[in-house]
């Protein structure tokens, strides 16, 4: 196992253990169902188990990078678009609100990831953003960030 694999898997192990420890400070189960610590406990446990599995794998005789195929220029562009969208989403949400931010992010991501006709990308972005907003804001009653137009 390469040194950076060991370091990276150790990082994920410590992060998973930290998430588990912090999630236990919140109620895991409440009177009406799962509490605030339930999902972080599950995800932290999965992260811990996954990183332990990778740490305990036997040392390979062949370099793990020998058969690795790195993305081409288009693949790197798609990866960059996803990273940019993940960075932009929380930055734009306080000023634009959830609905407009999710619409803008989807309009930027869909052409980069799924090469469809632009009209299909617009329709899918509007439908997905609107559907998510309706489910979480209207049906479940969650307070999502509001934009300059009140939605």
C-alpha cells in the first residue's frame, strides 16, 4: 500500500470516528422517530467501516496506479463543473434562495454531465428544482432559504 493511500484512509477513518462521536451528542432517537444524530451516526459508521476495510486490505504486489485510467480533458471539465457547482451552491443560496440556486446549479451541471438538447436540460432543471421545492417546502413544511422574490 502506498504511503498516500495509508494517509488518506487514515484521514477517512478519523473523520468517520469523529462524525460518530459528535452524532452521539445529539439525540439518535426521539419520541416521534429518528433524531438529529441518527443520520450522522449511520453515515459516520459507514465511513468508518469503509475506511477500515481499505486500511486492512492486504498489501498489493502490483501498484494500484498501474491500471488506473485518468480522465481525458472532457472528463476533467465535467469534474470541474461538479466541484464548481458544489462550491457555488452554498455561496449563492443565501442571496438567491433554494429554488433559484438549485435551478441555476442544475442548468449549469446538466449540459456538463448529460449531453442532451438544451430544451430538455431546461425542462429537467425546472421540473427537478420545482419538485424538490414542493416536496420539502410545501409538503414537509421545511423552511428553505428564500430568494429576493420570496420563494
